[in-house]
């Protein structure tokens, strides 16, 4: 019991460093955005500030606390959370659920490119124009803010390939201090105006939506929504720390956030007569700090922003890994820089994130401009998550509860989405454009694969049983030179009826006769659970033809070589296949021969008779296949003996035109 408590406390500490990076840094920019909405400090009133605080608090309660902490965290897939893990749980119940999964995943990845830029920029902007006694003004202009932010982000992206466990251990303690800092200086300023707690009454929030003091009306919710953008990341990161750790820490985090927001509000109200016409860009988070701790506040805010950015980058890697495992994205090489299974690195995603984030930084230039564009795409993700949760609740509880849930949250999130549409013209189109590009890749890969399977000519599939005698005879025909001891065809085979694409057997028998002692037909199946790892073997009544079905979770390593070594060892111990003693070897007593892996690469045949969107999807799928990681790299076979053979992909062939007698005469 004591060990369990210690483990929970350790996970709680990690949760503070990993899970709450995004939502924990929102006090840096939310009130700033709300001041910009009203047109600057000169237009602030007590009613406006109290109303805004009420909206922020109840957004945190309804969206983060109730929807994600109390409801979504219960929808875990063997401990894993996030929109793709949730989709894996419910996809068997309705085919259309792939649509919200694709849209939500694409939007989450796209909106994540803005998070590092806006958090670090906001933190560094606190230095601009600040005079220090011994050094004067260190940061004079926004150009210097941008340069410092860029260097911090570039360093952060550069160290990803080495793994971040060496700095990850410090994240928890730093964020503990950060949340303590938020709470302390929140209370420090609340004592100047205790009536700020009136904002706990939701009526003040509802009143400000329709008050003339609110110059943007319902669209103010677009800025309020920034307070809860990290809720989806909270759900996605559940697998790193566990649900109980989030249950333990969220009340602490919520209290710290609420106190800091209310502290900023109390500061603004108590200084209304002295703020003057500060205009937009006024950040009460820094202004409410005493002069003695101002510089320290910037340092701790910058560290928190870096931790938030790191959590976002790690979350993006995890999200892409899950999408690849579920075959929603093309193959990408996943590396493990450290011994920890949770530490992953995907080079193309890392540098793509770096490029897009840097472009956003140089394009938007100020945190105010970024805040105006931030949050639009994530509202789509939350809406899509609600649709998937509706299906989950229908199955696990009952349809009545599911319908009540979707009615309430679909209405709330549609209001947030509509209120965020104004962000489109202020830069939100950038994240929507990125969402569209990512969605196109997902749709092209997923539906391209499905369309390819649906349109493939039935004659292109044959039954492996029909070729057993031929393969067995070939294996023992010493007149044919031995090609390899173990020939591994990486080709999908139907485990029920042993149907396989003709091209695989054509490669063995016709293209270049390949004699082997054992023919392995390996199919890699992705399961709905994250860490499944098992296999089945069907020898098909022989000792040299193996139908091997690997079942791997959508977060498992795809190193086929590693699994195949275990399978061969198991089968030889059981006497299912013959030993293959090697007389010429550097390993005395070696009983397993050499392996050669054969991959079939499909290219769209020129006489394929499909057009319109179908042809577009197929071509998109093939283009992605040829411009991402090769199957050899994806299956961890870079140092193995591999062969890649190209074959035409015949879907629906054009019928050859029959020549009549006149055509024949004319051709002569």
C-alpha cells in the first residue's frame, strides 16, 4: 500500500510537469486577450472584468473539469487517452466514426503548432522595455523578443533527437513551484479587492455576454476559450501518468489557476483609475507582480512556457505514432532516444513542427496577434471528441445519458466554435489551412487504402492452399539453386481462407524462381489496444509454409526481425519446423539459416480505368507511400537482407477495343 501511494505521488509530480503545460501557462495570455477585445485598458470597467473572470472560471469547470476530467478520463483504452485512443475503442460500432477522428486529430496537430510560439513569446515579451538597475534595458524592441523566442524554440527542437528525460525530471518540481507562484501572487492581489469572488456566480458571466460594456458580444468567448485549450492535451497525456494522478493534481491546478485569474482581475479593478490608456497588449500577469520579483516572474514564466512547449512536442509525437499505428497516416520511422518506451522521436514531425512554429513566430510577430488566431482549430477537436464520447457513453452506460451529454456539449462547443470564427480573419485561417493539409494526408492514406482494396480485381487474389504442392516441391528441388534458407514475404494474407495477392506468388514462382527451405507469409495486424503483442501460426499442414499473423498494439514497435526471431525459436523448440544447421558460421551451434525479406511496391497501372475523386485518392495514397518511410525502414529491417519489387496496381482495367475487319485492313 505504501509503495502504491509513493508511486501515485511520483506520477502526480510527473503529471504537473507533463500534463498541465498548456493549460498551466494560459494565465500568461488569457486576460491579455480579453483586454484586447475591449479595446485596451482605457475601456475596462469593474463589470467587464468580473464578467470575464466568471466566463473563464465556468469554462474551466464545464469544459476541463466536467467534460475531460470527470467524463473523458473514464474513456481510456488500457490506460491510454486522446482522440485516436478513443476512436480505437469505439470504431467497431459505426464506420462513420472515422470522420470525427480524422478531423479532430488533424485539428489538434495543427493547433499545436501555435502553442510553443504563443507561450514562449508571451513570456519573453515581459522583458521588453524593462529597465534593470545595473544593465539598463535588456530588450528594447519586438524584433529582439522574436529573436530570443526563436533561439529558445530552435534549441528545444534540436535536443529532441537526444531524448528529453535528462530535463524531464526537473519539469515536475518546476511546475510545482510555478503553480505555487500563480496561487501566491493571485492571493497577494486578491486582498486588494476581495469582492472579485463574485465572479464565481455564473450570472455575471451570462450578463457580460449581452452587456454594452462588452464591445464584441458573444465573440468574447473566443478569447475566454483560450483558458481551456489545454484540456484535450490533458486527456491525450493520460497514458503517461495515469488517471488517478490527474484526479489528484487537477484540484490543485484548478485552484492555482482560479486564484491567479482572480488576482489579475482584482489588480485591474483596484487600479482602474491609474491604468490610463495603455491600449492593447497590456499584460496584467506581469503588471500585478511586485517590482522586486518582476524579473524572477519572467524567468519562471519562461521556464513554464518551455515546459508547455516540450509537452506539446511530445504530445504531437505520441499523436502521430498512434495515427500511424491505426493506419490513419503513412508509415513514419519512430525512434526511441532513451530506454524509456514513452520517450519517442519522429524526425520529420519534429522539423516540420519547428518550421511551422518558426514561420508563425515570424509571421504573427506579437503574442497579441497569435492569441487572436489561437484556439479556432482546437474547438473542432473538442467537438469531434464529444461525438466519439457520445458513442462511448451509449455503449458503456445508456443512450439516454449519451444523448443528454451530446445535447449539452454540442451546444456549448458550437457556441465556442461560432465565437472563434472571428479568429479566421486574424490568422486562424493558418491553423485551418494546416488542418486541411493534415486531413488531406489522412483521408488520402486511409480511404486510398480502403479504395485500393475495394477496387482490386478479384482475379488478383489467389488461395495459398492451391499452391502448397508447388511450393513444397520447389523447396525440395535441388536442381534449382537455393535462393535463401528463409524467404519472408511481407504480404497480407487472409487468416480465414488464406487468400493472398497473386503478385506475392508471382514473385516466388515466375519473376525469379526463389527456392527456400521455409516460406514465411507475414501479416502485421494492428489491434485496438495500445500494447498488445502476440502471434498465431498456421503451418497449413506442411513443415515449410508458414502463415504468421503478428498482432501488435497501435503503440507497439514494428521491428519484425525481433518478433520473427522469437517465433522461429519457438517453432523449432516445438519441432514444428526443421532446424537449419549452418556449417559455415561465426556462431558455433547456429541452427537457423539466413533470411531474405521481400516487399512488393505497387505503382498505378497506366490502363487503370478510374477517374475523379477515386483516382485522386489512390494517387495521393501512392504519392505518400513513395515520399515517406519505406517499408524496410518502418519494419526495422535496414540491416537485414531485403528486396523491393515493383508491380503494376490493376484496379479496374479499360476494356481493349475490338478491331473490326476494316480496322485490320487499314492497319495493313
